[in-house]
């Protein structure tokens, strides 16, 4: 497996603020790499450094060993879709693509091809100012694809897309990887990317938290398996659970989760203590849980961060009630 | 570079800029022709119309001060990219920012020259028709084309280059337009009325020299000028100087 993108010790200072710090990761050919982190974690800055839009304070970012600016006609090697706003409103969609095609000596036949690929054929002659956010997002993708690049960089491409659009985007991204292309796609929501990515690069506060495969991360998530129990006798259940060596936490006034428990163990246990149960669910920890565990506490804007100290009204393991 | 220039030409053509500029050019030139025919030299009496070589050249070159539009064209070509954030795509396509600015400079020179040609045509048609209607000679006016056109068109091209230079430094569209117009409409006039010797050094003086047209200096003060090629080089120097500074600033600029 060859790396299409190599990032080594990348750093960026904005004044005294270190936006990206000693970041290293690789993006492999034929795979989709999710670039994940909370809002403000440095994802967009990193992508823009890769593409030569933001100057690099330290480290390197290369495509097959070359900096973006050193590539010959870069948009024919690296396609980037960065934001949904960068069009002149009175320019028609096909003219926008034509300005890119002319400058990079891309055959004009690619314009119709890419418009068709992203489903904008019908509005090719419409001015971009009249486009919806979702249409702009598609035109941005068309721009990225125009040069038939072997590497794609997509910054939050799902923003502004409707559910069908997101479904289409997933298939599109998978198709690109299947064709042997390398795709680096950023998102602040892992759940959005779960079905799409092969590898994950997780950053928080400009630092690498984890680079791994999605399979590895799923295995980690598996360790969070437990049972969710709803019962009218939650105090008595807490009492009897405290007498055995299992971890648990309360998630609602009448519900708690027992770590690592199985129905085979808990069913007889509840019967033995004659506890009434309303609900008994086998619960797998989600990837999102792992993602939040890895990144949360850093993102002040995330609701989970605010919730983290808020267990006071709930029973805690060891509480005598 | 030809690829970049073709792209730049398309970019301009797919905005309202050329149509607005052409419209304003017709309007300005029409008014200036009207001013010539209503001026006291010809008294509006119909018994005298522009007929001397100098009068005919002044009529044909009546749109000369439209070089301000050529300047705005250059300014808009670069600031419009920042205003609408199309610069992100442009820098992805042309990551070397000196190449980006160079492409704009060459394209601006071509389009500025075209604007000059357009204004000459407007003056030839508008002035010529008015002239014939008043008993003057259309062909006498047309005969002045070889004398007037080269310098006229050259100055328009040079002003568009200067516009790109200014725009590459002041990428904020409003700021760039205010500074450009502020200089050419107000500051330059104040400066040169205080220091007459400065006139040949300022862009307007250099443009006057480069155009090789003797303009009416209504205040009766004769202001010294460089030769046409010295003036042209000075104008080009201003444009390229600003463009080099602008490129250097753009190279360190983060596009976020």
C-alpha cells in the first residue's frame, strides 16, 4: 500500500495561537480516510496547508513526495472541495468549470462528464447565485473531480446535503476509493462517516489523537459493551449491583447501564434478587462514543463537554441508598 | 501562461464587469463629445466645427480620461476574486501566486487595450456623426486614427496593469476603489497644483506623455512631460512595482 498523502510534523501558528501542532499522518491509495475532530480542532487549517492555501509554520505535507505547489497542473492530481461559497454568483455552473479547465488544460468534454456525475446537468447553464447550498456542494465536488485526480480532499462535504444527497455522497466516495483513488474526507461527525471510511485520523486541539483503521476503532468500541436496564426498582438494583464486582452508571431516572454484562449473566441475577424489569437491552458502545471519549473535554462547544460533570442527581456506583 | 490567460479572459467575460464598463464608457465619451461641440471654441453656432489637426485629435481622443475605467477594470479583476472567494479555486488551480498575478497583468493589458479601442470607436462614430451633421469632415477625423490610436490604446493598457498592481496590494474591493479614485480624482490634482514639477512623475503625467496627445491644460500652465516612451516606461514601472509588492504580500497570505 502506497501513501498518496504524507503529513510530517505539520504545525501552524496564527499569531500566538498554535492551531496545528506536530501533526503526522498518512493517507493510503484506494482507501477512504476520515479526518475527524470537533469544530475548531484544526481540520480545515490542516487541509488548507496541504493545498498550499495556508502557509506552513513547520513540517511538511506532500503528495507522492511533492508539495502541492510543485505539482504540474495540481488540480489534475489533487481534487479539493473546500467550501460552498467560492463561486462568482453571476457565473454559470459550466462557465465556472470552464475557467478551471482552461487554466489546467483539461479537455472541455470533462465539464459535461463531471456535471453529469454530480447530477447538475440540468442546471449547467444556470447562474451559481441561484443555486441552493446542496447544489453548490455538488458543484464544488464537480470542480474537484474535473481534472480526474487520483487524490481527493473533501472538507465537510456532507454539509448542506439532504439525506438522499448524503447517501449519494457515500456511494460516490466509495466508488472513488474502489477506482484506486485516495480520499481524505473531513467531518466533525463520525456517525456521518462510519459507513464510508476505511481509516480514521482523529485530531483534537490541533494534535493527533489517533490514526487507525475503522476496524480497530470498532474493536475498541466493542469493549464498551453492556446491558441497559429499565426498572421501577432502580434503588434496589443499584444496591444489589454494588455487592458484585461490576461497573455501572445511571443514564435516566429509571435506567442504568451495566458494563460488560451479558443477558446470560444478568437474567438469572435479576431473577435471583426478584427485581422487576421493564426493559433489558444488549448495548454495544458506538464508534461515536469512542470518538467523543477521545476528543471530548477539548471541545467546549460540544454539549457532551458541558454534561460531563452533571451526574449529581443520579445514583453513582457505591452510593448507599 | 496562455492557459491561465484564456481562463482569466473567460472569468472577466462571465461577470457583469465588461458590460458595465462598456456602458459607462459610452456614456462618458458621449458627454465629452457633447462638451467639445458646445464649448465656446465652436460656439454652438454651427459655423465652426473641429477642423484643425489638433481639434480633430482632441475630438478623436475625447474619451482619453476613460483610462480611469481601464484602471478600475484592473482593480476589479483581482479584487472580485477576493470579494466572492473565488480566489480559493484560483490558487488551487495556480498555486504560485506570482503566476496568478502575472496572468492577471497580461490579461488586464489585453483587456485595457480593448477598452481603449472601444472608446476610440465610440469617439469616431459619435464624434464623426456629429461632425458630419454639422458640416465637418468625417474622413478628416478618421485620418487622425494613426496619430491618436497607438498612444491612446497604450495608455489604457498601462492603466489596467496599474489597476492589477493596486488590487494585488489592496485586495479589499471597496478600499482599492476608494484609494484609486481618491488618488486620481483628488490627491494627484492637489499635489501637482502645489508642485508643478511633480506632474510629469505622477501616473497621469506619465500617461499624458505616453499618449503623445497634447491635452488642453485649461489653467494655462504648461506642465513639463517626459517623452512618450519614458512616460510609458514610468507608467509600466508603477504598475509592475505595485504588482511585485502585491505578489510578495499574496505569497505570505493565508487563504482561510
